[in-house]
């Protein structure tokens, strides 16, 4: 059958509308046996037929059904084929559906590449059919998708009919996670515009679905679940395009996957989890740590957004002190800025509340009362407040919480309100709040997660400074680079190094000591040795000729043929800075604390390159140990602008040299007067191995 397939489509757009909004659907492998996949899928899609869509059940062994997709297409349009047959039969069925005019298909079952063995060949054949015909394929190995607005529940999971239409979209790597999130959003009071489980992603990927959602006015916010990334630049571009229109919140799986160690410390630190999160955040996505936070964050962003601000502030209002402390503590842990309210705001609040309550931010009302709405409004009017985070127990006899929230958010400042309690009345109040455009959570942690998402989204929408290439970026870097040659490149970039001499023999080393004066560092000089310390190739604090001979003897024992003699640097705080080509996302830069202990600390910030020095200057703010860079115990104070210029220069060097695989400064020492590169590694590749985009 594959030999008579239609010719492949060109390289132009292949829209997903036939998949997510079909005029007609054929279920191939439909069955009257209730326990079979085809029967479950037919039941789920019955609502599509009830709404007037053309639903065709196909089973060549059942006389009550159509014998083929072609026959079904003769009785009405078939845009989508939902294929529920064994893996070995799927490629031929997919080809038949394409020949019959179907423009999209879902392969639900497993037994493909994820299972190994013959499944790999079955999946390869599916890909060949897609390339030959242009049909869009979701799956295989997926539990399907939900498009409630179109009346399509292409899923065999029980309970999907209870998922109502709404403004949240889910794009999940896993069909199981897709449904788990769909049900979680439903429980939280949110409806869905689309929920997609990608499965093995032979054709339709996360990037494809995100591109589809760019022009979907029915979607308010998108939950993105990522397990692996086949094409990093494509995903980044899709997230960036979508985030410019509506919020994207990403949950990346694999935090504890250390992966294979790369040739340098930078490679070991830039794990796929860290790199993926950094790339998506740089593209404008909001990051969360788990699925619970994902629901709270997306739920909030689906109903409200804060104005773009580089440093947005939070006003905290609580009707119970204990939950308020939990909320404040959580916000502080997320590095949210909770500024003290202005004197004018405090005066207004003081006129509304008893004097014993705390009123500077957070504001504790004592318990919810009729004045709650006015208090929320006063805090929201404060010039330093961009988001209001509130919490109250449901006490309908004390206050109409929905009316108070409406009053508090009337000025347009987003309100995230935690409403504690149980029962149908609480559920109705939470839903009424959502309908009023007020983000809702059930507990203080949920309020903090939702508030943090609004803040991150506000920061992400501040226009980024475009990268500018430094004036003198060396190009044409090839071949091996020992430390002296690598530092010569840094000298051209304007990165400070200590005075040094490359020495071909012991006599030259003694001359260098005399010229530089002690103390000096004496190092093995060999482009093939990336980590000299690990083989005893570094001796520090050498001050006399006798000490130099002892150091040279040790280096000779480590295999040294040449030496580097370099003035010792002042004491300070050691950083690691690097730029490398990630196999998925391409050029990136990394900043971390620790020097030779960087891998153990794993305290790093990552960005895609190239980037502006102003953006690079913000990277230290992400480090857990950033206090060490701010004069800790009388230590040196970092000039973030200077560091930003170093990081941006390394990124520019990498992008300007296609044969440059990696450059690393480790350590880059922060001293009392400057940043100084104490060691440098450059790794290049052969011309035949260069990738134009990586």
C-alpha cells in the first residue's frame, strides 16, 4: 500500500486544525467489546457525534461498521483517524487513512520505540508514512487529547467527559501526565481549551502545538510539561512566540539526572534539566518545580497578569496571622519582593483596622470583616505593589469574600486569593472568584506559587536588551590551546589575567621567576591536559629558585614538557564561567560558584548565547551563594556589569567561531580590585564536525 501513497507535502506549514478541530473522525479498530481500546475511544467520542460531527466506526471484521477509512469518507468528511489497532498494523492503517483524505491521525497504543525490538521498526515506518503523505500524526504511545470547545474527547481514559471548556491549555510529553493535569485543573475550577499528550512524538511535537496555540483566542495560559527535547532552538522559538501573546508555564522533568560527564566542569554542570529550564525561561516561560505549582501558576495566569516590571512588588494581606506567616515565608523563599507600604498607604490602612494589627506589609486584618475589600484596595493602590497576595478562611457570616475581592481588585492590580475551607459553598465561592478574574488557591503555598508565577511573568515581559558583539572578538580559532594560548584569547577579549611566561625548559622557568618575582604559580603547559590539578600539574606559592626546582621536579613527574610560570593572584571568591555548545540547544554560557569545587556545589546560572552584557549581569542573582559576592565578611564586592561583560564576551566568542566547542575560565577570581582569570581551557573540533546551527 505504501508504494501508491500520495506525494509528500512541501516544507510549508502543516496546520493542526484537522487534528484538534476536525469535521469528521474515523475510529479505526472500533469494537463492541467494552474492554477494548477501540470501544473506549468510540464511547469517548460519542459526544462529537451528538453535537453533529461525522463519527465513523471502522472495523473490517464487523458488518455493522465501515470496512475502511475510504468507505467512511464516502459518507462524510474524515479529517482525523483515531487508530486503535496493534502496533504492527498501524503504519498500513495510517497510510490508508492518508490515501482516503484524512489529514491527521492519532495512534493511541504502545509497542513502538519505547518497547524496543520490532517496535522500533514500526515507529520508523510511521515516520516514513508521515514524510510521504504530509498527514499530521499525534503519538504513537499516547492516550490522546481533549479539545472541549470542539467537542472532541479523543481519549480512552474514563472521566474525560467531565472536563469542561475553558482557557487553560495543556501540552504534555506524557499522555498520563496530560490527563492528570486535565483532571487537576478541573478540580481547581478551570476549564480547558486543549489538552494534548504527545507520546513518542514521531511527528507532532510540543513546538507544533505551541505554534498552533499562538493564534488561539480561547487559550488564556499554557501548561507545558517537558521530558526531553528533540530540537532545542525550535522549542525555544515556539515558546518565545507564544509567550509574547499569552503566558507559558513550564515543568521540566529530570532534576536529578546528572547525565554523562563532559570533558570539562562546564559540561558536567550544564545538565539537560538545568539547560532546558534556563532556555525556556530565557524564551519567556515561567518555571515551576512540580505539578501542583503548575496548576496554581497556570490557573492564576489564565485569569490575570501583572504589568511588565523588572522588580515587581507584592502586597500581602491576610485575615489570619498563622497562614499569613506561612505565605510570607514561602514568598521570601521564592525571592519575591515584599516592600514596606508607603506612609500614605499605612495611614489609609490604619483608618480601616484596629491598631494592634500589623500594617506595614504584610497587612494582618485580624479576621475577615466588612473592611477587607477596602484594605485590599488600599494595598493594591500602593505604588510599590504590583500583585496582591491574600489569604482568608471562608467565613460567610463575617464577610462576603467575593464582593470584598472584587472591591480589592477594582483598580486593576492582580489579586491572588487563598480561600480556605471545605464544602460546596467554598467551591462555589472559588468559582465565583475565578469568574470575576481573581486568581484562587486553596492554601498559602498555592497563593505563593501563583503569586511567584505572576511576578516571573511580569519580569519576563520587560523588553530584553539585544546582544551586541564586543568590538574585538577573535575569529578563526582552531587547533589545540594550552593555558597560555587560551589566556591570550582572553587578553584580546579584555578579560584580566595575571602576568605570565610560557617556558620551554627549566632555564626559562628560572628566568621567568626572576622577572616576575615571587610568589608564582608553576603549571604544566599542555593543551591535551584539561584538569592539571588532578594529575599534580600545579604548584602554588613558589618564591625561591630552590622551591622552583622542587616544583619543576613534581611537574616533570606528572609528564610536563613545558611550563607556565604566573604571578600569584590576590585572595578572593572563585567563580566558574564558561561557554559551550549544548547538543540540543546550541551555544550557551554558564556562571557558577566554586572554582575547583564547582561540580560539588552545582550552584549555577545558564543562558543561551549570544546575550547582552546587561542580561548576563543578572545571572549572579540566581546563585544560592550570591551573598559571597556582596562583601561577605569583609570580602570583595562584585561589579555585576564587569562580570556581565566577561560572560557576554565568552558567548560572543563561541557564536563567532563555529569550530570552537567550549571555553571555560575556572576559576575566575573576584578580588578586591578586579575579576581575574586564573585558568582557562579552550576546546575546538575538526572542521568536518562543525554544525552550522550548534
